[in-house]
């Protein structure tokens, strides 16, 4: 945990607000307080903490409404809910909506500190320890679902069972296949990969199983196929769902007999390989439509993993973006140290239809184009080319715009209301009313200078 981590505590009970603040401060946290959800949003307009701890039942905006507002603009900011009215169904519903933690009052101070510490660690930058295990190098995640996949993958790697990896394009299926190979007893033998959908059907059989000289026009010499080249190691069949049905029959025979017969050969050769395959297609539907053999499916699908899309692991976006930024900046020989807070927020809110592969492309584009050490939000928006699809109601959108606009004016003027009102072309009295409506305290912005 970082000693200077900042926590925003929100409660309309002054005594409890003070008690929680004291406990967190004594644990080494910097604490800001708000006596309402509206006041909390005003504070968040000025600066972003690492964690928000809020009471559930409050006058005006309650804790879940506050969480929804926070989650809409900053989906990775951890929120912990406190309540005297907690029930198990409430806790389950809250966590399903993305709340980080849930404590029922009266709560144990140690439990509170533990939850906050976990939340702070979740938003901390990646360290070498996070990715130090060589077998999963290149995989950067703190997503519980992805971490569960890695834990199971490491166990499965020690055996020889065939593995099928499902997931959308760009989610990291080949990275997981490589990780399984590195964690296996075959780690010192070859890892050979082929995309079954990227090679014409006429050539795919030769690439997989090899051919002998003269087997077909252009076969000027013997060619060792993928299976023989990987003997003793692992074969990764990417996009297995795109393999032609005729070739599926031959692959099934290889898996059953553990031998391969090169195209044009009269004899088979033994092979010892571990098969890891991957697909973005629904193989169950392909089987029903006669496009994929059911017997081959069961041979490949001894153990199955499903990788979550990037939009379902948004907590990983800042980690991955920082990881790629460092590597790509080094490749380009440029000094680009970080994304601005607003730029990072835009990355987190984006839905990433192309998943991690698309994130890599966006980071490379902004590194290539940036002229400063910090990537701006405008550059990120230009690289994304697509605006977020989620629409707020008119009232929510207008309220958010007003609060953001007023906060921006106060930041520009360091909390000088007279100057801010002049920029907004409003008289001071009207401007103060707007600030009061959105619970904005000019003093918060003076502290930023």
C-alpha cells in the first residue's frame, strides 16, 4: 500500500464520518470527507482519490446512486459501501453492479482498513512482482476472472490434456497458450502456432502434416509439417473453428493415432505433441450446422478456458495501457511517460470491440503522434475515433455538463469566483447559485495551485 493513498469518505452522520476518518488516518491514509453524495461529486470534480468509502443510506443522493455516478465517469475507481441496513441480497446486488466492497455497521475497524488497502492495491501500478513468474510473462491482469483462468491453466499445464481456449479476437488466446506451454514439462521443446483460418485449404494440410518431394506441383523438396517440427513440444491451432471439415477428419486421425502422414507419403511417422487450440466461434452451433465434427470437438475440448473481453476487465485497462506505453515508447525511442488522468479515463470508458489487440494499436498510434511526455485526452479520442455508446438521460447529461464546466472554470481560475463568473458571462450572484446547486466549493480548487 502507498502511504499517501487518498480516500474519500462520504456520510451524512458527522460522528461516523469522524470515526471512519480517524481509523483510516491512523492506518496511514490521506482522508477527505463529504457529508452528502452531492458534495462528494463536487470533491471528485476537483481531484480523484484512490478509493471512495460511502454510507448507503443518506439524505438526498444515497450510496448506490453515488456509486452509479462515479462508475459512469470512472469505472475503475473502487467504491466501498457502509450500511446499517445490510442484508446478504443487498451485498450480492451491490457487488454484481461493480461495488468493490460492502461492510455492515457496526463494522470492525480492521476489516475497513483491510478492504481499503485491497482497493488501493488494486489501483496501484503494475510492479515486477505482478508479472515476475516467467511462465505467464506478457500477461498483465488483476481481473479476478482472468486470474482464475491463469490459476487453472497452471494446474492443467503439468499434464498432457488437450486444451481449448475460447474468447473474442484479441483477448490474448495465444498468450495463454504460450503460458501453458512454458508452465508444462514440454517448456524446453518447440511451441509451434498456426492460424487455421489464415491459410488456404489447399496449403493447410501441407503446413500441418508436411509433404514429400513431388507430392504436388511445386513440391520441389520434402517439407516437415508443423506437427513434426513441434515433436516433443506444443502445437497451437488458432481459430480451429475455421478449419475445413475434410481436414478435420485428418486431424482427428492424428490425435487418435499419434502419427502423421505427410502429403504424398506412403508411411506415417510417430509424433508426440500437446494440442492447444483456440476459437472465437461458437463451436456448439458449428456442430449443429455440420461445420465442425463433434468427435474432434471432444478430442480438443478436454479442458476449456474462456477469456473475458477487455470491456469486462476494465480494471486492467490502465495496467495494460501503461505496460504497452512503456514498451512502445522504448521501441520508438521517445520519452512518453504516462497518460493524463482524463486520457486514461477515456481509455477505461471505451468498449474495446477489438480487445487487447485494439488497445495495443491505439497506444502505438498515440506514442507515434504525441509531442509531449504525457498523452493528452484529445490524442486518445482521435485514436479511438468512436465516442462512448452509453447515453445518459437529458437531466443527467445536463447536470454532469454543468458540474464539469463549473469545475473546469474553477480549475482555470484557481478558485477565483469573480474571474470564473466573468469567463462564464454570469454575474457573481448567479454564479454562486450554480456552485451551490452542484455543491462546488471554490476553496477546493485553490488548494490545487
